[in-house]
């Protein structure tokens, strides 16, 4: 079986492994900006609808970060297992 191709991540999985850290970082930067806005007293003088909307965006971003981090971790583990199998 030495003529088999070495196992590796699919193109899609490798692409995700490459882009997920940047996507996570972008969400974290957005979260920092939203937290800054919420900390600004002038922001609280605006209508409650904007505050509620921002809180919802932050909750969605937190969930998205968690999902992307879990996905990245699984892909990284797969990559490491495949590399070990080739060794």
C-alpha cells in the first residue's frame, strides 16, 4: 500500500483552517468596538432600540466566535492526526 496518496485535509477543510483565525480575529475586533460603544455614556443617551440591537449583535458574534474556534480546533486536530499517520 505504499503507492497510496498520503492522507491530507480536503481543499475545503484546509481553506477553513487557513481563514478561520482571520475570521475569529475580525469578530473579536468588532466585539471590542461594540464594547467601547456600550461603555460610552453618549451611546446610552440614544434610543433603547440601538442598545438592544448592539447587544444582539454581540451575542451573535460571541456564538459565532465559539463555533469558529471549535471548528478550527477540530480541523487542527485532524491535520495533526493526518501528519502523524504519514510519519
